[in-house]
């Protein structure tokens, strides 16, 4: 135990990479272009809803939201739900900066949630009801029921939010399939009841990414959060970006989790040790001039997949992937 603590103390004072090599990576190839069809279907269904509930990942509160949501669906009242708050390293000052920045963009209704544990879920129905009652409902003014459309980029927890609201207000189980990878929800306009009083329905929609990702680094953040399939970016590339981020933030939970000798900034060395630790490596006899030699061949992709899975499940501790973005923002006076 003392050795592990000593290794972590030494790691905290070490010099880590200050930048990540971003050249030669084609972000456009990572993100499918067929999602425009889903956005058009959402637009055509706007007349059926009173409010928009946008779900996004709290680890990237200011990165990767689809700007087309606000442009094309902005006629309706808008609630932003920043989900997976338990996985985000949210400090009080950061929360203030996030809210101030979003308010500057015209988003004044922001809720931080953890849909898995139903944290802050109770706030959403009253908030939606208040916004709808305080706005003009156009041709839906005669309707006694409320209807909101749940939107967001892939794998941010849209279906988990719907299921959490059903648990909270109806005492019922899952109505929508939930998965840990993008693309689980494919049909637009699944109408699901989430509350009796008031009578409220939600429309579940598939994830729609922005047609243009601002930078490679933003693309890597989105990929780390599971918005695209890992193999499109490269599992070892993603694992390397994760290692770079953890070390820069001085978050060395991976050292203890995998029982490593100490923190390290070389992804090949880390994955090799992870592979051996997990038994994802094998000894192979190689014939040399002096006889047979046993060589350990690590399964690097398997180790990278486990590293990413461990991060996404929160076992490495909470992480704020937008830390540098938030640092650059001024904190306005209250």
C-alpha cells in the first residue's frame, strides 16, 4: 500500500504530455452523415409537441451539442438535461461557469441528472409543465395532455431519462431499450407515457450528431463518451487520449484499479501491463540462434477496450473532459 501511495505521489509531480497529436486524423470519417434524415423527421413532428428536452453528457457540457437542434427546433420551450453527472468531476465553480455560459446562449433551463440513480429526476416534469403553461401552445392549446420531444446526440442517456421518469411517476419499468453504445434507439416518434398527473408523453428519438465537428479534439471527447463506435476512431487511439487526459488532470485511479507499479504516459506500456493483468496476453515460443525464448505478446486491443469500458462505467473516478474549456471561461459576478 505504501509503495502504491509513493508511486502516486511521484506521479503527481511528474511532467505529462501538454498536447495530444491530432494531425492526420479524419474526423468526418468517424461521424455518419445519414443523421440528417432523423433531424428532418423531428422537424416534421414539432407540431405534435409542446416542449423540447435535450439530453447531453455532463462530462462534455460545452462540447459536441448539435447546433442544428437550437436552429431547427428552437420554436418550442427548451430544457437541457446534463446527464451522467456522477461520471463528471463537477466542482461548484465549474457548475456556475456552465450555467452562465449556457444562459448566454439562451438556455436558461438546465438540469444535472444521473438517470441510473434517479438523481434530480423529480425536477423535470414540473419544469416542463411550467414552461408549457407559460408559453403559447399554438394549435395544441385545446390538448389536456403535455407532450415533449427528447433529443440529443447518440448515447447520452435519452432512453434512460424516459425510463427514469416512468419509474419516478408511474412506478413502471423500462419502456425503451437502453444500451452502452450509440444506435440503440432507431425509430423516431415512439410515444411513451411518463406521468399521470399531469398527463405527459415523451417522444423518443434517435441520436443525431452535428454534421460538422469543430475539431479533432472535440471528436475525441465525443468518442470517449461513446457517441460513435470505438473501432471507427481506433480503440488504442481513444485509450491513448484517455490516458493523456487522466494524467494531465492528475487522476491516477487507473494505477490502483489495474494494480500498476505507477502512473505512465506511454500507452503501449500501460496497455501491455493491463493486458498481462487481465490475462489478455499469451506466451509464445520464438526460435532464436541460442534456442527457444518465451515472449509475451499482449492483446493491445482487448486491453484498450477494457480501459475504455472501465472509464465509462466510472471505475476510474469522475472526469471533466471539458476542463480546459471551462478554465478559459471567466466567472461572471453574481
